[in-house]
C-alpha cells in the first residue's frame, strides 16, 4: 500500500517564516490529501510529504504559486525521502525539529483587506478596533524583543489572549493561526487621548470615542502626536497652512518636506500625479512614502518649500484607517521628533519631547521595541528607487550573489550620515533599517543598541568586520573597537567601491563577474589614498577596483562649513576655474558676484592659498551646491545634505533645456571652466534660471554619458553601474539612462538606497568576496 506513495523532502528558502507559510502548506496538504509534516528550521521551511503520484504533483505545483501575501519564495528544492521512513497518519505543523530553530523576523506589514473589512463591519467583534491584525498583516520587527519570534518575546507579551483570540491562534485553518500580535478589544492594547496640559483626560474604557475625537481636533487645526507602528508621528491638517507653518516652527524643521497620508488613492490623485508603479508601491504591504509630482489641488505651501513634489502614503495600520475615514483632506504625518533627533517611541518620551510641539497625544499601550522610520521611494528611470529603507522592508534579507558560497559571517558598519549596518551570513545579507546621522549622540546610541539587538535576533557573531576607510566616521571607530574586543580581523572598504558593489549585488552579478564600469556620484567619501572623492569613474569587481576618471577636485573652503553653506562652493568653483578679480569685474552686474563680494573673500582666498581647512574634493554634491548658489538657491545655507540639489532639480523640472554646456575632459578628469563660462553668459543674457538649471542637468548627463561610453570602449566593458546619493536626482538619472541605455547594460540601485544607506551592504559583499 505504502509503496504506491511518493515520498518527498521539500526545502523552501526565502521569506517563509513568520508570514503564515506553514498553515498555508498545511491547508494545501489537506486539500491534496498529503500526509507528513512542515516545520521551520535555520534555512527556511522543510516539508516531508507522502501522497499518491498525482496528488503529490498537484501539491508541488500548488507550492509554486499563490504563496501567502507576505512570503517570498527564493527557491524550492525537492528530493525523494530515504526508504524506510514511514508516513504519519495525517499532516501536521511541527514547531521545530530540534532546539536550534530560529524563526526569522519579518518586516512590518500594512493592514490587509480582510482586516480592514472587519474594522469597518459593525457586526464584527473587531469593529473599530485599532490593533486588528492577522498572519498576513500587522507589526513584526517593531514589536520584537528576542527570538524565537513568538508572542512571549514581543511587546504583546503583556496581553494574554482571550479565549476567542486563543482559538484563532491555535487553529491552522484560521487566518490568525500563530499571528503573534493577534488581539481584540477584550484582550489587546487600547488607545487614549491626552491633552498636553490636562494630562490623561480620557477614560480607558472610552476608547471608541478616541478616534472620532482626534479627528475633530485635527479638523479644528490642532497638532497631534500619534503613536504609530515604528514610532511617533506629528499630525495636522495638510490643507491648513497656519497649522502646518506652526508645526514647522515648533519642530524646528525648516526645509525638509513633510510626508502626507491620504485616505485612499483617489484622494492622492486630487493633489498628485499617480502612475501604476507608484500606486502599486503605495498599496504594497510595505506601505512606504512615495514621492509624487504635484498636480491638481494645492495643499499648504509649508509642506514642501522649494519643491514641486509631495510625499504621500496610505493608511497602514487600523488606527490610520479609522482616523482617515473621518477626514476629508490629507494629513501631514511627519516623524515625531525635534529637528534631527531620532523619532520618539515610548509614551514617556513623547510626553517629554513632543509635549511642546503637539497639542494632544494619541497614545496606546503596545510598546514599540524597534524604531522604524517610514520608508521612502520614488519611481525614476522606470523603476522604484529606494530613498530611505526602513519600515516594511527591514529586516528582509537579500540573497547573496551567485558564487558567494559559505561566506564568513561579515558585519559591515556602514557610513555615517545615513547610517545602516549589515549582517551577512550563509543565508543572505540583512541590512538594518535606516538609522540616521551618527553625529547625533542619541542616534549613535541607538545604532549601537540596534546592532546588539540584531546580533541577538540573528545569533550573529562576526568572523570579519568591515568599515569605511574614513578614519573619523563614528561607525569606523566603533567597528575598530568591536574588532579588537572580539579578536576578529578588520577590513577597510573604500566608500565608492562599496556604493558600486551594493548595486552589483542587488542586481545579482555573480562573484566572478568581470570588471564593470561604475559612475559614482555623491556628496563626500574618503578616497583610496586619502583625499575626498564624490564624482568618480571606477573600474572593478567585488574584490577590488581602481579609479579611472574623476571630477576635478575643488577645494572646500571651511571644510564642514562648505557642506552647510553653498556659497562657499560657488566661490571655490569660480575661483578655481578663473581669475577671480577678472571674473568679478567682467560679470560685476550679476547678483551672485555682488553677493559673494559681501563675504570676506580675502580670508577665504588665504585659506585656499595656504590649503588651510580647505580640503580638495572631487564631489558631485558640491558641484550641485555651487550651481544652485550661483542661480540663487540656498546661497546662505542648507539645513540638510542635498537640499540645494533638490531645489535645483525642482527648478529645472518643468522646463526644457535649450543648450548644451561643454565639459572639458583632460587626462580622464572633468573640468568645469567652460560649463561655468556658459552659465555666467546665460545669466548675463537674462536666460531664465529654470532653463539654466535644466541646461545644467542635461549638459552634465550628456557629458558624463560621452565619457562613460569612451571609458567603456577603452576598457572593453559593457556594464555600467550608476550609484551614489546624487543619483536620487531623477532628472540627471533619466537624462543619463536615456543617453546610454541603447549602448550599455546599466545597473541602478532599486530596493537598496543609492545613497549612503546602501554602503553597509556594499561593504559586506566586498568583505564576503
Ligand atoms: Zn490582516
Ligand atoms: Zn481577544
Ligand atoms: Fe556616499
């Protein structure tokens, strides 16, 4: 009898744990009359299955499609089960085979449609309940304290399941089978509203009144701090300029655009242009902020000063859905912090730090254990491009490039400004969520805590630690310290090589890939032999690379000051390309010359001459700063890296270029004299600054494309990697890809940020290679 049965061992890899995969397999087994078992182990999901020939074929087929919504299958392998193994009487879900098993932690997921339907159904027991979730949705990483991922190790441990929730949790046929954060109004967390002066003013039992009341306060023009999934938000009515401006002032955030939340796609469409890819991103389980072009009705101008774009997201928790259902216009929903501090996560922190910003606090008693900012993407050059990778994406592992087998365990420390770290092991590379600027003391503290937390979650002891070459990065110094403490080797990876490698790995280039060409444009990074880079042509592999071209280095008078004050770069660029006094005379009538003359240029001149605190940098970021300043944008200062470039792009966006400014290439170095000459001439002729900005983007792309082609031909390479933070500039990226896509195979970061948020992944891959 048994001999007629087919017996198979099936190994499934990918994101298959903590996402309802085992109950799904169980249901398939029931449907196809399969006996056996399914379990999680260190490598993914393992199935042992016995069944009739045709039933087994159908079962295997079904495994290949319709996986649960949050699962991602990387591979399915099967082999015959060894003889002698007896089939069990039925199909069961085993918790684990040995004590070794660790269920991987998944990313937080937006509320699924079935749960949304429940919270709006007056007959459902979860009607109006803001913590509704199931196996296919809800918080994950944000509530985990330890492994294995089960309720006792999450912040839901404080809420014992009621009998009805427990029954759902125990039944493999239920949508809430093993849903660790499962809850209902009877047993789960609750919300309440606090007036910042009155203290807690709501009775906990009155939770049903909380959301309508909060909506009413928002409509009246109040600012609310709202506890979300990965941290607190500050919220206000996005159509009310007065309150948005007030929020900007209180938050001390003067330039960065505020994110928005809309009830649905229809509401977004009233204010912004929506394409299919952006809609899909907005509606995905990660529910990120998606940057869209403004079109249609206007919102408060203080939302996005100096920009045409708007960052929208859709409700991703039941609380958001319930709140947005009460409102007829979008909400500003910006991170709950003061200027550049990390977002608050605890109620106590929120009372202390947001009390002076928010008029009321909408709180709940489910603790946030891992802070996760909202992720940010934008569609550019035909694909989604990650700008900030956090909630909904972290800690989703990335598969290793083919050919990197049995790598050492590599811990990569990342860069500094947009810091992340990366744990690489046999089963993939886990990139942490965006953590922020390490120069901020509380961010650095959190970075160290998170690193410890991830090491615990993944039981990770590194064999190798990788750091940036920059000796002053706090991540480098900390990595050095850890390497010493743990007695493991330390490897330094050059910043732009890491940018290039991260992109190569994301696109799955195998370990033995021949040399590729990389055009890496960013703010600043430590060069191979010291010196500061940021506009580089690289030729290399994962293992090593050399610089074969660059932007002409221009001094940054004042060092760090030059990063904050774009006029310094404008002066340095002009003074390096021309004789300043001649130039000042020839273009005396231009306002940039008049402006620069108000600065103490003699001092600057001395600094440049004596090379005092004026490091030369081949930086693309500083070139954008200089051009922006010359055109009158952000001359005095920027309040965040990239602001001048963002405003320059916005200025150019809705205009068509009319001329191409020449770049000079000598000994594989690009000089800007002719480009500056053309810009100054256009300014003298009274050409619209928007047109000049467009000309600049177009000219840069045209010139860079030409050089890429020449270098590719000279070195016989067909693949070009474009990476570095400057490629967040859509105009430049699209101009460049249009010019090159017929000629070269172009790789651009997609799900891994092109900016320094992707550095740790690149470092880890170089370390493994
Ligand atoms: Zn759900
Ligand atoms: Zn319950
Ligand atoms: Fe960089």
